[in-house]
């Protein structure tokens, strides 16, 4: 698999450019092999691909200086947050400079009255919630990994709470961004809504570092609910579980989380997190609200799940049990990896209209019967989004190809059902080929016009989201 | 005021182009003076500005043909929905063709299981809700006027329900758009969320017809709440009312509507809608939820408002009383107009972070003391958004200038408080000058790059949102 990247596209700084970087960044311009190797890996199945150098900026102005130099020398520049990407976003496949955001990790301001917090892009989501501890507020978006806020904004991340609180699309209030000519712009004000011109905020959210570098993020935060409870419910079949979800959504009950795990995923987290969940398809719920409100929500759910053969509806009212349950769900990626020691994970990420979810999941399970490797299925089913984790032997071209073929069929199945090739992981390298099927040639062409207008020398994370040439 | 538009910028079809339009549209290509005059007016204070011709397309393909011709002849093309714009969006100030959306008024599909509805752009919001009558679902976005869905998407409209349900930004799932070269693209799938490339949907939402023509809209819809109640509460001062709102928001109570009216606005709606509301600053609330949930919400609100001097907290549980109350609020624009027969209304539309709302409103009232014309203040205060309606003599240049000066100071006050020049009305002609103050020169330059890339001959609603040249 080491031949997947076209090395002829690599572009490097000339000695003069290196000297200029060193003058600005001193010892924070690093070319050591070990450091570059670290920044050449993420959680995707791709092989290591190190940058030429890693730079550690501390503020927007330093990022602007780095961008200006890269633009002058036509050299790629790739921001790197926590490295938790699953689709190869942060791999500098055309060489150049990686911007490590580890030193841009400051909370800039908490504005509790306005339900906003402003942070540097290297701040992680748990760091945001730590900073909010004494305010009675919290930041709900939770992709599982302790991702950086810059990375989450760049990939339009979401996760388990999105069914109630939305994704990064709905929860980024404003960004500061460095443009190709090194200017720092603010994409919008801190007002809750605006009709003042094109939505630059949503344009950069999900752009995966290909249009500019995010150097500051203002997030929307929420009052911590008065009461939180969780529940687990087992089902005879996956279809029963998914049908319950569709019906629950139709009641309009604003449940905070509705997660699906198949029996394989449950087995994996049982072993990894020492839980004793019954190994059937199950749904995990979390309810947020007033004490009375969460009881009402749970009652609705208990009734609907019973109608669909659900059993063993159990509560986790105390915070420790709840935390244990959700930690297990969050560890499911790593738990899955342990099903096959030494394996690499290929994760799929389609999202379909909820009316199509049962069909999409069941057809996918049918397709997976041919697979010779272990797999698990988990899903943010309230949103119609689910993941298959396929555990392949990294040295087996045959398994890689089989996994890719399953993914390919799954994506086209989802698009055929008016769904998307990526619910939350992003395009990166891995999904580029599917964008035309999803958006049409003319739709991708609109995206390309944008890329060419904002990044005329193709320096911003080249080779991601879309190909430079048609 | 008839000299406000630069007539040298008008561009007209050559005879050959007129012939081609007639061949495609027959009698649906109209140049009669009365029809053109109708399409040269909106609810803004600007003088009439008729197009050269009005075309009545019936589907996306006909719009594509019209756009192709306009692009070929470099002639402006301006979509027109319900004509309820307040900032001059639909005035064809550079001449050319107006696309009347009156015959593109079909509901295309209702997808209740997915909480979506797909409509042509000329469908109005009440038409959407009529189509949903038997589904148990509703479309909450409500800007007051019975605007067209295409126009609401184009201006990123919102209104009274936005505090709970968001704006058109959050509630447009997908669009079909005609691009400059006459291609029809779909901006996204019907999935609830996606990370598949640049957010073309949000790019066209709020673009005011300047990047392409919206020919189909898929909206998010919601389960109708089990219980709905409304309440009114009077306050000694405006600041007391606004402080209550800030505190209510902090409890996290998901109130559907929190509207402010000043004593002048209350007086106007009393007379217009034959109500007998006490003429003090007041807040109007609407609660959505389960029967228990709405009672809980109302209790929270009653307590907080009492702490801030609120009195006369009265309920409107029965649907007729509620409808009467909200109809009055919705009529406040027209009610205000009657305060001064023959007047024109200049409406402002700033939105600030909620922590700044008391200061912004009180400083604005102070500023308005100098005004020689009547005015009212209403606001979607849960979002930090408020409007001053200034009733000026249309023949008085002095009053127009005074109103403009107040608006100018208000906008800069809001921007200075990290707010926006437009919460929901849009930029149109009237707010162009403020975008640089809000987004910076570099931010507006990013918008201009986009406009030039998507509309190389400046045919799409030219002279709106931003100037073609820097």
C-alpha cells in the first residue's frame, strides 16, 4: 500500500524558504525524522506519509506568516490537530509543511451569557468542557475521539449528541481564518443569527483545510441539563432496533443520544471495557431535561421499544454507570481493533434519510456476509448515520480490496437512497471518488471553482476533498 | 429619491434575445408596463424600479433556459417570490429580466418519515403548512409575511420561532440551483447531516439570488407539539423585559418564541387588531412541548419575569386567543404603518450577542429621542435581534436622511458589540455599505471572489449583497 501516494506531486521549500521559516520559528521549525513521522499518521488505513517539516505556531499571526511563505513558494501547508482523522485528512500527500496546532491550545474567552466560548484550534473537546466546568454550561458535540476543535470544525464533525444538538455545522458561531495571501479574517460576528452576506462560516466548516487555515473558533454552548439519564435496550434483530428509532423520532421526543450497536460491537466493548451487556443488537439512549422531562422521554421510549420486541430496558441514573456506558461506546473503535490484534480498521460512514435506514443497514449486513474479516456496526441512528468497522490485515492486498469494494457498494447504496457518502468523517483522500456520484459533475465543478478562487496555488491541504483538475 | 439607482448600469436584451425568450415562453414573457411596475416594488422604502420584462417559468428547466440566455447576452436576471423584501432585494436596479416564481408553486413531495418536504420556490410558508395539515408535522420558520420559500432561503430568513427551531440556515436540507451556465445542481442529499465536501447548501442560503437561482427547496419539518400555550407579560421598562429574556435563556428552557414589543408597537397593534393589551413594554411567549412540559416552561418564565417587575402574566391556552395574539404580532409592520397614514417604513434589523442586548436597545431608544417621526420597536429578543420601524414621509428628504443616520449609528453600535448589521432581513441594496465594517475588507473580498467565480458576467441580481468592484 505504500504506493498509494503519487510522490511526483510532492513540493518542497527551497533552501531560502527553509531559512525564512527558521528565522520566524527558530526551534519550532522541526525536520527531525521522528517528529515528521508522527505527523505523517492518523487513524486512517493509509500508510505513513511524513511532511518535509513541522511548524509549531502559537498564534494567528504566526500561522499567517507560515501561509504567506508557503503561498510565495507554492508549497503545501497542512494543519494537524489531534490526528484522529479516519479518512487521511492530515496526511501531507503532496509534501510541504505541517502546522501542528499543539501550541495553539488556549481558551481565549468564555461568554456564558451569550452561550459561546472562543478557543484556539488546538484545544480539544474535553478541554472545552473542562473550561466550562463551573459555568453550568457544556459543549455537546462529541465525536468519540478527543479531537481538536479546529479539526472538528474542518471536518464538520458530529457524533453521539448530534440528533439533539446538531453538528459542527450548527455549533460553530464564528471562525478566524487565514487566507491564501496571509490575511486573517473573521467569518461572522458573535450574534446567534445573521443575514449579512455569504455564509463564510459554513463555507470553512467542513472544508478540511483546503480553503484556508482555521486559527480561532467560537462555539455555541448549552445549559447543562437539570437531569440526565441513560438507558439500554436489547432487540432480537437489527431491523427491530432501527424501526424503534424511526418511530421514536416521529414522536418529536428530543432525545439527546440514540446509538445503535450490533451484537459484534457489543461483544467487543464487553471485552474491552469489562461490561456485561447482553450480546444482541442494542440501542443506547440518553435523555436530557428536567427531572419530569427525562421521565416522560424514557416512558415514550420504553413503550415504543416494547412494541418492537425490545427487552431488558435498563436505566443508568447514577453518573458513574452512565459514564461507564458511554465510555464503552466511545471506546468501540479501539475495542473493535482488539477483535483482531494487529489489524487496521477501515471505517465506513454513510448517512441516509431515516426512512431508508432499515433497508440500508440490512442490505449492508447481507453484503458483509461475504467478508473474510471481522466487522462491527455502530450508528448514530437518530441521524440515519452508521459505521461499519472492517478489521483487515494491513499486509493483505486482498482484504484491503474486499473492504474497499464493500465500502464502494455501501456508498453507492446510500447515495441511491438520497443519502451521503460521509455523515461525519469527511472526505479526506478516501471519499474523493464518490463526490461526483453524490453532487454530480456540475456540483463538484462548483466546489472546484471555489477551491481555485480561494487557493490559486493549491497550497491548502492539496489532494483532499477534490482533485485540483477536473 | 428617484435618483438613487444609477441608470447607466442598466443592461437590456437585444431584439434577438427578446425573440428567443418569446420563443421559449410565449405569452409568459411579459413586457406590459403594469406588470413590470408590479415587479419593480417590494416593502422597502425604495422607489419603483421596473424590469424590462417579466418571465413566468414553470420548472427548473425553463429557469435554466432563461439563465442561459441572460448569461449569453450579459443581462441581469432577478428572481421574485412574494415581494416582501424590506431591503430592496428584488428591485432590478440594473435592468434585465425578472423571474416571477408565481407559477413555480407546487409541493413536490412530503416525506413525513424523514421530516422533510420538497417544494418549488414560489410556494409560500402558509402553503407549506397547509400541505402538512394531515401529517402531524409543521414548518416552524415564520418571518411574519407570507413569504415564498425561495425568497426565505435566499435571504436566510427567520422570525419568531428561530429561538427554538433555528433559521433557514438550519432548516434548508437541500436546494436545487441553476448556475450561470444553466446547469441544474443539487446542493446536498436528503440526509440529516453530511461531511461530503463544501457546504453548497449554506452557500446559496442567504446569497440573495446573486450566485444562482434557487429552483427547488427541501425543508426540515417538525412534529407538531402535543401542547402549545402562549403568555403575555408587561414590564415597567424595556430593560426589565430584556433582562428577563437573558435570564430565561440561561435556564435552558426551550421556549418556542420570545418576542418583545415596545409600548408604541403595542398601541399600534391594539388599534390595528382590536386588542386591549396594556400599553407597556411587553414580552410575548409561546411554549411547545408535552402538557407537563409547557406547564414547567411557563412556571420558569412566570418566576423570572416576576423577579424583573413583570406583571399581568396572562395565558392564552385556547387556540383562538393564541392565534389572535400572534396575528397581531405579525401584523405589527402594517399596524405600525397606520400610525402615520401615507408613511413609508424604514425598518432596521440588527442582532447582537444577548449579553449586549439591553445596552444596544437602550442606547438606540436614547438616539431615537431626536426623531421627528413615529417609530416602534419589536424584537426576536431570544436571538438578540430587534427592529426599529421608522415611519417617514416619503416626500421628505430630511426625514429619510434622519432615518438613515439613525440606522447607520445603530448598525455601527451593533457591530461594535460583536453583532451583525442584519439578523434576518438580508443585505439587499440597503446594507451593502455596512459589510466592510462587519466582515473587514478582506472578508468582503472573499465574498467577491466567490461572486466573480460563480457569476462571471454579473447577471445574478447585480448590485445586491456586494458591489461588483472593490
